[in-house]
């Protein structure tokens, strides 16, 4: 097999220190969001207090901040530095890391060689299918999707899936060189930070505390990933042509999205009255939002919030905006059926889509990723069929 998965013996080049951009001086219309101090989680009554605080907040809008989550700004900045190094590579180098048939052959070889993996040979297809088929593992070049008719996006992503054998893929040198650190960072989020959030949501739903955690284990095959992202800046003329949009209003596909502090103002949330508010990046915080699968599971009690990315204010308009996000998705095979929650029963909430019960969370996520490549719906009817007759909504 030609691909090298990791190079333990290789000395890592020191990473240049990443300096975060200064905040905008503009006084923007910021969304008023609640902040959960996760250091309270293990104190007596802490979980219950945080759950009560969160319950209030997510009724309003499915976005909130967390602080004291156990990763320092230095840990976070090192991840930004890794992303920056990767995006500075020439395009020819980066496109090698898109899902491809070459990779498929390579993975099949690997599975053949490993006892115990024959059972998932059939799954290998879905694990390594290309981006156009909904595989987000690896590189997504800019221009993969349309924003306005004939106008393509300016966003590059590098998605690092979990470091488990079924999801391994060929990685660029920068990831191989810092693999241990990336895995440590990823596991801290997956095995600690999001587990706490899932406990809080289970408490809100009056379910056993570990109920949601069970469907989100690091060893589960799922579409969870750490994402490095860059929005290349546009000129004022280009921004006018694109109606200032870098990413159309959308909801995220999985369970939760965690957005590490990104001082370049550009993210906006659609409020219940249809207005857009900016999300302020507070020092030491992660912005978290609820995504589609939690909306399905809670018959719409938890809202998969609509958000978009627009041109930054004038003092940040020249910056190529780097992002670092963690996308939490459920174990692939879990169904989108409404959970058996006493709270939801009491509220008499009914599923918003009858066909969701039998759809696998992984298939939903993949269908949404696929739908996000190339054409986005335009005009008055900004809806796109996803799977099982269910549509996703987009907003300008
Ligand atoms: O870059 C951001 O602030 C948000 C990105 C986002 O919404 C997404 O990738 O789904
Ligand atoms: Fe998003």
C-alpha cells in the first residue's frame, strides 16, 4: 500500500505560532447568547444548574457559548496554525486529499489485511466515496458549491475524521506530523466536552444522563470531524456581486457544532423574528449550535438553528478568515426517530416528518453533504430535497 498513515519516527517541524486577528472595532448587532461555564459541571448540583440555564437558552435560539472546557487558547491556536500551514499548500497538493477511487483501493487493501475487518468491507464504499457522494473525510476545494446562480463559494475545508481504523485515510504531511496532538485535541472534544453537553441535553429531555452519550462514542463509525476551514476574502466589488454572502443561511446536519473562537466577525444567526444577528467571538469561548439530528430526535423541541457567513466588517474585510470547528454526528446507524422523552410526551410534540423514523442519521448527514456540493436552490423557494421526501431549507 502506497499511503503512509502516520510517521511516528519523523521529527515534527516546529509550528509557527499562530496570532489571532484583532477584533473588529465596529459595534455590530450582536446576538444575546447564554454562556455555560463547564467548570461547574462536576460541582454539587452543577449539572442540573447548567441544564436549567441551557433549557431556557435553546428554547429561544439553538446557539450558546461554553467556557472553561479544558483546552487552552494555546492548544486552540496550535490547531489554527496547523490549518494555516495546510491551506498555504499549492492546490495540486491539497486536491490529493479529496476522497477518491485511488483511496478506495488502498482502504480495501488495508481491510483485507486486517483480520476482523472483513465484516465492514461492504461499508468501505460509503466510507471512502468521493465528496460528490457526500464524503466529507479530507479536503474540500473552494468552489465546490454555488452561492448565487453561476457564482461559486470561496471556502476551503480540511476535515479530519476520527482516528479509528474504519475511517483512516491518507493524510497530508502536516497532519501526519502533528497527528498525536490533533488526536488528543479531537478526543478531548469528543470524549469530554461534547459528552458533558450531551448529559445536559439528556437532563433537559428527562432521559437517563448517559442516554445521548451512548450514541456518540469515539469508537463509533460516524461522520464526526474536526474541521480546518478558510474563507478567502473578496474585494468590495466581489462582495457586492455576491450580496455579501460567503455561505447561505443553513442548518448543520448532525448533533452539535462547536466553533472555536474566531475573532473575524462574519457568522450570523437567524433569529425567531427572521432578523440576522452577529455572533461575537468572546475570548476563551466556544460557540455551540444545535444541528438537524437533535431537531429530529426532539420533534423540533431543539431547533437546528439557521446561520450564515457574510462579508466581515470593513476593518476585517481583507482577512482570509480561518476557522476551526468540531462537527458532532451520531453513530451512523442510529435512526432519526423521535426519542422517548417524558418532556416531549408531556408537551405533546409530534415528529415534523413521518418518514424520518426509518432514516439512518449517517444517511441523512451524507445526503446533506452531497446536497451542499454544486447547486444550491435559488429564488423564492429555497428548499432542496434531502432524503425520504424531507427537504432542507436555505436562506439568503
Ligand atoms: O465559519 C463559520 O463561522 C460557520 C461555518 C458553518 O456554518 C459551517 O461550516 O457549517
Ligand atoms: Fe454551519
